[in-house]
C-alpha cells in the first residue's frame, strides 16, 4: 500500500493519491514492503574505482548493498520533490560484512550533487565498528575531523540519523540501538542530543542544497570491504519525522509502503 502523508497547522491528513500543498514533518518514508522500489529511488549510481559496480538487492523487507568493494561514493539515491533546504535522513542500518579500514563505511547522506558524482554531506559508521567510529564527510572533499564512539555489532540494527540545517549552517548526526521489529524512529528511545554538530562549511568546498538524499552503502576501492542493509528510511524536515499513522506490528501489510508529501 502506498499513501501520501501530510501535516498542516498541527493536524494530520492522510489521503490516497491526493496532492496537498502543506508543510510535512515526514517528507518521505519507505519500509521496503512493496513488490518493487518506487520511482523515487535511483540505484544506478557507480562512483567507480571498486572491484565492481554497487550491487543493490531489494527483498525480504530490506535494501542491501552486497558488493564488498563497490567504489566511492556508493549511494542508493532518493530523488526528492518539493523538499525544503533543511532536511534530514534517518534509517535502520545493519552492517553485514566489515574489515577495519578507511574504505569501510555505511550511513546516510544529504544534499547529494548529481553534477559531482552524487557527492554530498554524509554521516557514517566509518573505519572501525568500535572506538571513534562515527564521522562526518564532505564526499571527495574533506572529513570533518571529529570522530565519536559508538559500539556497532556486526549483524545488529541501528538507527542512523543525520540532519542539515541551511539556516544555522549546522550538520548533525546521531546513532542509537534499534530492535529488528521497530519501524518508527519517532517512537524509539532516541538520544536527546546529537552526537556530533558541525558547521557544514567547515570541511572542503561548501555544497549547495539539493533534493537528493541517499543511503551510503560503502566505499571500497584500494582496500577494505564492507556491506550493509537498510530498512525504514525516512526523510524529514525540522519538525519530523512524525510518528507513523499506523502502528507497525512486525512486517505486516498494514504498514505504509511510502509516506510522502508533494
């Protein structure tokens, strides 16, 4: 089931196939329950330099990148529509394979630039799964040189959340444990504070807002390898993401396949 989801003047409206011009805390959501990925997704991006092109596999309620060395950068791209300049991405992420190395990565990206090989601002699990492993990157330009620690266990799920604020100039990121059966970050035990807050102009040439977000599925080129799976991807504005309109009880057909404002 694919529905639209809007929020206007504090009220929620849900309508099938109806376009309403209104601000929406949740701009997009996909729980990967539909038979096929919708047109909002672009999986053809290949940053090059890897052992082979990225291999995105869709099925069993998740989206996985299964090529251990897929090139840099590697994104499953979400092509937005009528998004504000300030938005964030939160997704459940599971590391399926990992070798400690600079080229081992997984996370979420904002303001991806089609003209710059889909580079953008990225909040990543990077280099190792324990001890100073969370870091922000301006793709192919500069690291933000502030690593924070969060213990990530191979095969376990985590909510990874990034937000970019065009008004304040801040890029923010956090991570917290997820249960396999959770589908709504708005109802989980999210940390109150961001793990990292940095000015997005601090690292490399400053990027400009785009309505392209993405899931970073690795960056293996001359060494290192990693693969990752993703579930329940949300794009949200400064007020979101909103709680889902339907309480998800496992991977059931009653969950929304996508929540999107137009």
